[in-house]
């Protein structure tokens, strides 16, 4: 359907809204304030803004919305929903659009079809052999022991696809595990039995495929019999905490943590004794850990517990944090969109003259590193776990 000034009833699908949104009443309560569009990091690259999308859905203009492909530019940061005075689940509606598009094969990007095929065949998003999931743990001065499905470990590390297969993120899991080892906490992984958490597919509206991944991963946890699971990836954390319980029963005793939460506990218990290091840092809130999971304090608690580290907040922080651009599968078919959003965030780092930007997400790290390199700025990009390891490591020298 092409844009037009007038539509006949044959052009409209008044049942469409109910098919794509979980809260029809909230959708119809929109007061057209524009907060969703104003807060969206990619609205300037959409042919239809979030406000316009919700408006057309309510009008039943199904074809105009789907053919625009604007929903595929959503990074799933949920800034739209967090700024909506009516509490409209805009992100869930965008994901509903993607689900509908997949079910009816309407303007689905080929790159996303390939992502689904890759994840189904390899059980990870990179397409590498899943037998290589522990490749990130090799070539360390002191080998990490009992990483492969050791049932007696204190905690299970759910590594995630990015840390397992993308070299730029290897240091996150390496440093986190070495820090736990120094604190006397034994850690293991699912090894080759770990499958993708399903977050990239969930963002693409492929809930049925996510359910299969979730059921497999939960079975693997049950086989190991662990009571605590930790992940350095906010997307994996969000899936286990918020999405998995809607898809499959989880062990009631399973304690699911983000790495920053566990590090905060270890620092409070004096099991980690960091040495002073003079650094001016700022913290970038990952969307999946902050706005979508409600965890803002633990990473800041960690940074404030490191002697010599000065934490400066950017103009947009906590629930108002800017997205890094790395989410929502946008990068795989629109690199320039991701780059634009990430560079916008780096400029905020420069504004406060921080030496390093620290996050609690390896995908944020990848996006921000790419932006820093493109802008040729002397800014370090670190994960919270990496900064902690540098601090406790110096103490041993």
C-alpha cells in the first residue's frame, strides 16, 4: 500500500492492532506527546517514527506500517516505553510487528533470515562450531580449571555468544573468571552444551524458536545441579530473568545474577581487595541491564568501591541513558545506523573528559570501541569486570 490521503475500508485492518500489541487499551490511550520519538536513538533513520507507527497501527493501516520496514531499525533499547506517560508497551508492539512480518514473510530483511538459519544450525549467532565455545578461555598465563560442566562449582557462568565467539569481547569473560578465582569462587560453564540464549531471535519476533533454545538451556542447568548462575551479558541476563520464565519452568532455587551484582557482593565481603588506580571513568548503562531489567546501582557500586577511580556521570544516564546502537539486530543490516548512535554516545564521554567509558555489556563494548576507533579518540572502553581485574591484578604484582 502506498501512502495516500484517503483510504477505503478495504485498505484498513482494524483487527491488526490486537494482533501485534499486548495491551490494546494502553495503545489507544496515546496522547501524541511525541516522547517516544524524541527518545528513540534511530528515529532519524526510520521512514516512520515510533509515534507514527503506533498511530498507523491504531488506524488499521497494516500494509503501510509493514512495508515501511521502520520497525527493523529499532535497537530494542526501550527508551520509547520508559518515557511514555501512558505506559504504552511500544517496544513489545514493535517486536509484535516483527513477529507478524515473520509469520507472513512481509519485508523481512534477508540478513535476519540468515541469522535464524545460523542460530538453528550452529546454536550460536556467529555460525562457528559450537564445540569451540570455550575457545575464549585458552592462552591465559594461568589456565582456568573446571570450566567445562563441572557440577561442584559455586557458580555457573552463562558465557553468551558474543563473549564466546567474538575476540573483542574475550577479555570480559577471561577477566571475570580470573577475578572470581582470585576471590576463591569456583566457576564452571555449560561448555559445548550452552546454546544461544535466544535474545537476537526474540528481538526479531521469533518467539517459537526462542522457546526451543530456552528449554535446552534450562535442561543443561538442571543437569549440572547448580544453584547460582551469572552472566556478563545483560541480554542473556534479561532473557533468563524476564523472558525464560514465560517460556519454560525454571528451577525455583536458581539465583540468576549479572556479573556486576556478584562483583559488588565480593567487594563488600572484602573477598576482593583492589589496589588504588587513578582513573577518571564514566559508566554507560546497557539498555538490557538498566531500562529493561532495572539494575543501575550494582555497576556503580563496584566502580565507587575501587580506590582512586573517579566516576563522572554523562548528561544521559540511568533510565535516561543513550543507547550504544548495538542492540535489536540492527548492526547486521545497517552498520551506519549503529555507528551513528554509538558516536553520539562517545561525544557525551568526551564532554565530561573521562579517560575511559565502562559498561557491563560486551555488545556495548563492541559498539563503543568501533565508534572510538572511527572517531580516533583516546578513550578506553572497558567492561566492569575488566576494570576490576586490572585493580586486583595490580595488587598481586
